[in-house]
């Protein structure tokens, strides 16, 4: 008989301004695990995927225990790790026989350390679909633990970590078990990143071939692997037919990294007359004019472009692999072809000075784009920056609950700068970008209907919170 398995993703809604208004879309990792288990006949699987206030932790615990699980798995980023540990501790107090399993980016960043609390039985480092399947089908036999990719476990009083788990043939993995999630109307797309509802996210590839020092993919351990165009098209049809989805966001680090594949997907969207809106992340080095034109024809309306800095020396230190000229040319081409464009910038990078911050603010305001997301640099466990952070500034690695890239409180202070300077430049960047008359005019030009106006008003309210009020409670 299959064990009862509960897979959880739970985030605490903290007081950061951006966290309060940031999007919440289904956490797909646990959905893929559930789908693989179901495909192999293990159908006693449930999903809990929610954002909650700290005061609601008792209700979450009650929901988990009410399912009388044999196994509870939690997805964890560093920010919510301590919360997850506390949930596991309380689950064990109520039902000591429950097997607890931890996965997610925090486990990748700190594999052995993440398993130190004795309320966590097992960890999975990497992509856990096949690892969880092997665990379940082995009935959690400890003799087989050394053979399971990515597994972190205890043996002879020590914590042992197997090599990272990766899925190499992505098309063999079924679509996420979306039927186990809450209805889509319980989720919240980002204010300015959708045109139609229902909207959701999807993955068409895993990994990244860039080497950015601040990103988990930067060390190259994940490689870059793709779903076939046929798989992607079938998943889009599945989203439309079974969930009424009218828009989707591609979560890939960079959807356009394989140009022939990206063009084939766009051509198939057009050929199948899917009539769906979509958006994606894109690295500027891959954005050619012929690809952009095809993306527009297939329904892509928003490009999200990671720039990070307006100073070339800082970009080189980050190993971003782009030039400022490439950013400008790509944004100009996309704008000319009618895309909405959102850039991402980071304040307080390694090697940052007041002069480089000023370069970033000027460059950001000079680009022909509609939106810019500006964040404070937050070193993440498992990245090159985390490993060498002491060379570049001050940062307390013990305060993992503050490791949140949506934070409006600096956690990493580059040498030569202060928290006050970073916050001043953070606000200045938003002010000079969004109150730039050219930015305002670009956004007014794209207002087509009441829904556009409503989103614009909500986004303006959020901007006012950033610029004119205390940002943390």
C-alpha cells in the first residue's frame, strides 16, 4: 500500500514592501514530484502550496496532521528554512513516526547543514522527482540510501550527502500535478506581468549556461537541459483545456538560450492557433530581431531582462556575460517591435561604489523600457558570491531568515559603503526611473482598457509605498 504523502510549499508573508505585493504562482517543484509519484501508481499524494502569516502556522500544522500523512516533504528557500524546521519539529511531536523530507534551494546551498536538526529525517539536493520515487518504492530502506541521487541522510552518526540529483531526459517527466493545487484564482500574478486571467507559470527548461556569481546556476552544476517543443506545446494545450489558462509566464532562467528550439515553439503556437498571451525571461545576448518578431507573432508581449548593473566593471565582476551596449541594442529592438520590457537591476553588488551606483541609476533611466525591478544584493547559499562574500563586504551568514532578494533592508554591505547609502540609492533608483517623464509616457501609451488602468493604478500605489513611506514595519 502506498504511503500517504503531503508535499508542502509555505512562505511567511513578511513585512517587506515587495513581498507583500509580489506575485504568488504555483510552486512547480512539488507538482512535478507529485506527478511522477502518481504516474508510478502512488496516488495518496496531496499538495499544500500557500503564503501565510506567522499567526497561521497552527492552521497549517492542523491541515497537515488532518491528512494523517506517512511522509511530509517541504520545499525550502533560506528565508523560510527556520519556519520549516519548526513545522517539522511540531509534526514529529504530534506523530513521531512521520518521515520528514526537505528539498529546495536552501538544501542545494547548504546540503549537510540543512539536515542538522534531528526533526528532519532526509534531504534531497537537486531535482527530487526520481529521488522521491526511489525512496517511496524502496519503502525508505536505509540500506539503499547510498544509491539514491541527491539524498542527504545520517549514517554512523554522520550526515552523508550523495551527488546532486538531476533529470537529464526532461520529456520523461509528466506535467506538474496541477489538479492537486488550489484553484488558480487563489494565486496572484505580479501586478504588471499579465494581461489575461487565469494566468500561471510553466517551465520549458532547467538550468542555465550563464555563470553569474549571485545565482545558484552560476557554478554550472545544473547544466542546461530542455523540454522538446512538442512537450511544451502539449503542456500549453493542457493548461488551456483543463484549467482555462489564457496566459502563462515561462519561469526558465532564459527561454531563448536555444534559438532554434525557441523559434520552433513559437512557430507551433502560431500553427496550432493557440491564441494565448505569454512572457518570459531573456538574456540580451540571445535576442535577435528575427526571434523577437516570431515571439511577438506567437503572443509574447512582455520580456524580462536581467541587467543587474549599469557599470561594465561590476557586470564583469558578477560574470554576467553581457555588455551595456548589448543591453541597449536588445531593449531598443524589443521596444521597436512592440514588447513591454521589464529590466532587473541590483543595488549593492560586489565591488560597488557610489560612482558605480550612479552609473546604474543613469543607465537604467536611459533605456526604452516600461518597468524596472530594483533589488538589494542578497548573497544566496550555494553561489560563488556566498563562498567569497568576505572579500567584498560585510554579511552575516547566520541570519538566514533575512536572505530574501525582495528585502528592502540591506543584508550585504560592500566595503566602502553603508546601509544608509544603499537605501538612499535604492530609493533614488526607483525615483529617477519611474518619475522620468519618458517612463511615464511609455506606460501611458500602453493603457488600452480599464483592466490596464486598474493594474497601472495598483502599481503606482506600490511605487508610492517604496518612495514615500517607511519600507519596513
